[in-house]
C-alpha cells in the first residue's frame, strides 16, 4: 500500500525553533525552463524505498511516480477520491465472489505493447507469488489460490492464482475466496496495475527505466538527485498531461526545498516545513494550499519485541496516548493544519464512510494524572526509556517527535524518559522497520489508498498484513474484518469495521496523534495546482506559464 508509513508529516515542537540542517537537491535537469504545453514542472521529492514495481511500493514517494506512469482498471477521482472506471470497461458480478472484468480497447503501454487481460493477470500473479517478495502481495489475498502461491510458511506449491483466468484478449475472470462487496473499488491502487512483457523478460532493464501506461514516461533517474518524467504524447486516456513533464528533485531537508521554492528555483513543494506554515501565504503571495486529506499520523509499536506484547504493555501504550497534549501541538505548532485524532481513520471518509469521531474516547484525551497512573500500573516504560524512531530527511519529524516526548516527559516527571531517535534517510528508516530492528515506538501513519474504512484498518492491523509493520495481531479484529468484507450491505459492513476498530482502541495497537491536511506551495510559473484527497499533487493538471 502506498500508505503504510508512507505519509509526509510536517510538524514542529512547542517553543522549539526549526533550524535547517543539511540538504540535498538535484540540478536543474535541463529542459525545464520553458513554458506552455512543453513546460516542465520542477517539484520536490524524496527517493523511494524500493524500485518502482507496482506491487512492491507502499510509500508516498514511490507512489507519486506510479500514479503518473500507470493507469489501472479503476482511478480515484482527484477531487472526490471516488473509484471510477479507467481501463475497466465493466466489472460484473452476481455474488460479490465471482467477477468478470472487461478491459477497454485502445490502450497500450508507452513502448507500444497493447494492454490486454493478460497484462493484468500476469502482473497480479507476479505480485502475489511469494518468491517475488512483493510488499503488496497481501492485496491479492482474497483471490482463490493465494494460500498456494503465498503460503504462511514453506515454499509455494503453485506459481499462479487459481482464481484468475484469461478468457479473451480483453476479458478475464476473478474468483475470490470469500465475498468482498467493495473489491472493485480497491482496483485503483497501484498494486493492481498492468505490466508489459518487458517487466518479465528484461526485468533489470525495466527496473532501471520503468515502462507503464500512464500519462508520463520515465526519462531518467539518478538516485539521490532527480527523476525526470516526460509527457507521453500518445497517451490514450482522458486525463492527458497539460504540461511537458515533471522533474522530481530529491531533497533531504524540506526547508531547503522551501527556500528554493521562494527563490524561484523550484515550482512545487508538497511538504511545507512546519516552521514555515505561518509564513507560507505571505512568502508565496497566496500560492499556498491547505486542504483536508485522508491522512492520519500515529505511533506504531514493535510487537515482535516481547516487552511490548503483554497485557501490561497495553496499559502503558494507553497511558502514553493520554500523556500527549494533541490540542496544544496541533493548535500552537501546526497552525491548524492538523486536528487531534479521535479515531484511527480520517474525517475525509465522513460518517457514512466509517469515520466515527470520538471512538478513541478517554484514551485519546490529554489527562496527565490518569496517564501517569496507567503507565505505572503497566510496569513502566519497557527498558526504562522511550525512544521514538523517525526518519530525519523529510517531514520535520524531529520537531513533532520532540514535542510528543516533551509532553510525555512532563507527564511522567522525568525529562529523559522519552527521546527522539533519528534515522538519516527514509529508505534506511523503512529498512530498519522491515528488518525488525526497532525496540520502541516509531513514526507511522497512513495516507489512504482508496476512501474506504477497510483501507485504514486492514492493511495496518490485520495479522501479517502488508503494512502491519509492528506485527500486531488479534483474532477478534481479524474475524470482524473478514465478516465486514463479506457483508454486501454497506451499513452493516461499516458497523463491523467500526467494531474491529474498537479492538484496536482497547489494545491501543497504535497511538493516533492527528489528522493531517495536505499542504503545498507553488511558484508563479505554474497554475492549476491542486492536491487530491490523498494529499498528492495532481501533476497532469498543472499548467506551466
């Protein structure tokens, strides 16, 4: 999932001034100085964790690129987030278990190969197969035969999903292992993108220069410097790019990116530094965006460490949650670009979509006395000191981690009880999480992949889910999620998901901190700049003057 720990969180600590520390930026890249239909947008970016395989990318930076170079069966409306047909001519089902998919005519990859039913089936089989070690393999778990190609232990006993069958050049059938009424709405996520034969036949070359079927193509990529994308003139979709391309320039400090934006050396920053939020409107002469987004910031825990995986530790986690003064941090520091979280989803969903304000209850309310009591009853902080790990290269994470620690330390009465533990780069941070090297809480969160309550819960908390980085597990939660997915009545399905969310609350599986707005600043060289509900710039609609 493009979400898991894949959000760009800008924050600041109470009464702490933000100092710029080191930077990294790409060169001009050439060809970006013109305007009009050939003008190239210069945007800030961070290196993705992994090569850009659709089924192996579950974080924002890589996800931005996949959104530009691929189109799947569905696409999420850039204004509403609603799932709409893209390459799907139709998806038919009578029982929410058996689906027949018809792919639209006239679509090709940028290398000229036709996009067919087989392009999807081959891609999904690759993504699901254990031997390919794809982070988003979990997305295919409901397709029949997943347990054979991706067993919990041992080697695969099958190479392809038995629930997938190509029935014609543009048609294929899908059999799920259980009813999943909203399954078609998940198909706009990048893991379900089609793949050309070059991906399989010349894999190393494809990874070096991915070929997709979206409005942009990859011209070049220099890790640590820049990825250059250019408009694919023959793109057959209705959402053609109105610019000549996008140069994604790598920065290891968003303050430097912001400085370059103000100086006119950059066109777009979609991660405005916390310390600049109060200045952005004036600095940019109103060219500043602050819109609600489907993003929640949390603190996750390493449940593979036995110290955190006990009934007593649940009290400690709840106590830590109650020790955090969310209101002070969001109002005083974030300039109202954050809202204290009271559940584990997002207000963007709305009540009809599963958001339930206040579901967290007292466990998310600042109460120092109750917090201190719970932490003591739980045996205190494991190891005696809380280290919150975060990546130091993007998102002003140091500042908000310091703010959280200050709040916890003031509650406990020990100014050394909680400290930040920075990791130099996002990629290294994610690798440490993947290798289970952390012994305390770590920066986490979620940027929705599609606007369903299921997307905020299942990928993060279901046993062995692809983005369940802390490896939390609870059979009651899993059972309720399975029942909700199988329910064809939307209202009762949402109710069951909310019951599952209550299990997350009762165990404080992760500490919800705040909901985040999307924020971005842009230069006077570009116009029609918007963020979609996922807080990602709608690059193809940006015009260059």
